């Protein structure tokens, strides 16, 4: 499933085509994705202008002139394709030509910018919802999310406070969307590697007995922010389904330190360790048992 960098990459690709543009036409080729589309979905969008396109965790949020918010989630295999309208297309080396585009183009937006935007989702685990902006704090998909990891609010003190007394691993805590929003398996593994923290370490050790941040918590926060920024710059990671709005693959996977590198030498300078794979919470964890403590 796309993680925060992939969703942010998509947001940046959609913004030139959607922001300050009006929905001239909306076509829903089916009435449901993961869940049924909202009642009168096309009618509620048509004629409305997108006044801003944001992101919350792994959700895209389009603020509309009507006062509604269009929430969009990529699910496991969802992607947007922008055609025409002068939309920004990120150049890249790892172009992937999708076959049979139209068969899974479930929702199509025709914008006043001249762009046509198609949401393609073979597995239909994505979703779209409409709700009033004033009700955003009560939206079930958003209300329990923790702080944005790239936001100023997220710092060592906040992470220590969230993890104090937690009887779970650091890895599990960082994947908990109520602790920090938007992180997924890949970038948690990578951030823990950069900060030399074992994924098996207890989350409670990120705080001292007084609740203050442990000396290793600050570097972990810095590593989380850095790995996300690097991944966004690279257009995200393309392992199976992620593509940018131009149809190109992201290429951060070519910079992985530990993820999916079982048996390879640890890249940390001066470390003689070998990357291991273990399973935590039903998910693969990759780390170096020598330098990550």
C-alpha cells in the first residue's frame, strides 16, 4: 500500500491540474470502490472549484468551493493519471507502461484546466468520500490520526509522550497511526536503520522515567523526517503498484539501506553486520542486528 511519500508525490502531481480548477464533468463508471461512492457523487462535484489540494497521512483532501471536502485514498493499487492541461510530469528513469488503462478507470474528472484525471484501481481498495469541511474533526477516517511526521508539531517530546509506558516494540509504535500518521513498513525500517535503533527495542524506552525524550529519540525523529523527505524527492518507492501521475515509477527503492535487503552487508560505515529479516506483527522487518541496538 502506498505510504506517505507516495501519496505526497501524487498530490504534487495532481495539484497543477486540480487546484483553482473546476470540475466540468465527473464520470463514475461504477458506484463503488472499497465502499459505495457518496450519493449524488458526480452531481455534488460538478461545477465546484478545487480551492486547495492537501494531504493528511495517506489521504488526499481536496477543498471545494461548496464547503465540502473530497477525500481520496489510493488503497493498495490505486493511481491517478493526468492527461493534458499542462500538468507537471516528473521525469524519471523507471517508466512503467500500464496495459489496458481504461478497464479500471473507475472515476474520471474533467477539469476546467483542460486536464482529464482518471482514477485507476484494479483491486478497488481505494475510496472517495465527500463531507463538509466543518465536520472534518469528526470524520472517522481522520479523527484518530496522530501528528504529521513532517509537521513542526512532531518532535522528540511528542514522540516520547506517545510512547511512554507502551508495552510494544518501537517498530509497532511507529506503525500505529495514532502515534504518528502516515508511516508504513518501508519507511519505519529505513528510519530505524538511519538512527541505529533496533526495531525490537521497547517503545517505552523512547521516554525516560520522567517522560522526557531519551537521548536517542531526537535522532529517530530526525531520521523519520529525513527519510520521508528523501523519498518524496525521489518520487516514492515503486515495489508493486505505485506510479506517479505521469505514469512513471518512483525510484527511492534504489536507495534502500535495509528494506528488502536480507543477507546484504549493512551499509553503515564501519559496521560488519548483515541485514536480517524477521516478522513483527505479521509484517517483514529488515534491520542490522549489529549496529541497531
